[in-house]
């Protein structure tokens, strides 16, 4: 499985990259920042790139790693508060 990183250069490409991912992995802070896109989904801006990215975020499965986050509102999202990382690096 590969990882997709979202570059800061082109919103249209960001939505394409996100749509190609199976699941997005977030920490608490990034997840809370991504909640902004729900407002764009509910009230489209008219900017095609931003509106498309909001739809892509909404349609992508999400896993949030946090020991302090009490609940997640974006769907589909799972929250993991107890986790073990294993790496072959």
C-alpha cells in the first residue's frame, strides 16, 4: 500500500490524489482542520477546485489517531485512541 501526500500546489490535483486514496490517516489537529471542508460541502463556494476537494474529502474514509479527541463528526471516520505503530524502516 502506498501513501498519498497532499501538496500545496494545485487544488484540482489535490482532489484527484484524494480520490485515488482508499483511506486518509490524520492526527487530531489535522482532522480538526479538515472539518472546515464540511462547511464548503454544505455551502459551496462556487470555486470548482475547492468544491471538488470538499466532495473528495467527504467521500474518503478517514482514520484519526488521537488520545484526546472525544468524537468524530466527519463520515466515514474511525477514531483510534489506543494504537501501536510498527515500522520496517
